[in-house]
C-alpha cells in the first residue's frame, strides 16, 4: 500500500470512528470540502450530510455550483444563512477578520448539527493551509465538536487533489476559493455595496475572458485585477482591455488596473502597515 492509500485508509477509519453518530460537513463546493464530503458519504452514507452557508460574502454562482457538486457526490445538502455584515468586528475588516466569520459559521453549523440529531462537524482545512495566514483556524480550535480530518491525518492540498481525481470529482483541478471580503484591503470597511460591486465586476470579466482564477481587488474604488500567471496573456488585447475598463467603470470603479505579477494568495497582507 502506497503512502497516499495508507493515509486514505486512516482518514476513512477516522471518519468511521468520529462520525459514527452522524456528521455535518462544512461545504463550500471547493476541492477540500467536496472531497471530504465525498469520502464521508462513502464511509457513512446517510449519516453524513453537507451544509453550505448562504452569505453576502459568497457569490450566487458559487452557491449554485456547490449544489450541483453535492448532487453529483450523492450527499444530501442543506443551506443555512449567515450574515457576517451584522458583526461590527468583521465589518471593520481587521487582520483577523476571518476569525469572526469562521466563528459565526461554526456556531451556526454546530447548532444545526445538534438540531438534526448529529454529533460533530467536519471542516476542510488541510495541512498546506497552516503555512499561510489563517486566523480562522483559531475559531475551529475553540469550537467543541468541530474536527479537521485533513489536518488530523496530515493531508496536503496536492494530496487532496489526487484523492479527488481518484474519485473522479469534477472539482479536482478547481482553483482555490476565497470570500468576496478578501478582495478588500484590511482595515477598510466591508459593506454590502462593495461586495456586490466586486461580484458584478468578476462576473463581467468572466463574460469577456475565460479565466479560471480571478480576483478583483477593490482598493477604495481602484480595481486591481489578478489572474493566474499563465492566464495573463488573455488580457494582451486592446479590445479586451477596453471592454473590461468600460464595464468596471460602469460599476463605479474610478480606476481599473491589471496586476502584472498575476494572482497571489494573501496579497492583501501587503496592505497592512508594518
């Protein structure tokens, strides 16, 4: 048995043990949560359900995609509503903004779990995530009956993608997701208007250019467009650039810029004063 197969066997044993009385998988439709949901469904059947949060910080497309992914996996999915914008600590957008978001999500998930009669929540943080800026993980550590199986067994992001491919999941190569609030520089107030403008801007760009990874960072009315480094060439066209500028200015952006370095996870950390 290879190392990956050995890890997968350990994961299934962990799921079978911890989830024997029923588990809710925190679901987003991304690679980590979808693969975890698929394996949990394999092991536990109807004792594993997926729950996705409908929130102002996530796009309607992501919600729709998540439903389709859950349907393809065969796991039952439920939707709960969260509203981070009602939390002033989140709205202030501090460096640990994700802590407040994750805290509310987990409180809602554990409440739903107990109401449903299940015992625990699984969430999809993996070992690779912990080398990055992850203030939300503190909320996971603080919340009772919430487990991170990928971390417990020691799965990296690339290993999870390998498992997803073995399971023939459509999301195996899906780019990483991030909430819309991650497009706003730290310590600049998060508003529903900004979130909607960012969502509409990214939707407009995708209608013009078929990019896989895209972020429109909103620097107080200046749009900074990031795409994967190997997708930058798609914007080397005057007609494309003119359409993008016109559409984004129509949404209220004062300036429209293109980041020549390409997409970088956590790039907003550079906006924090040293």
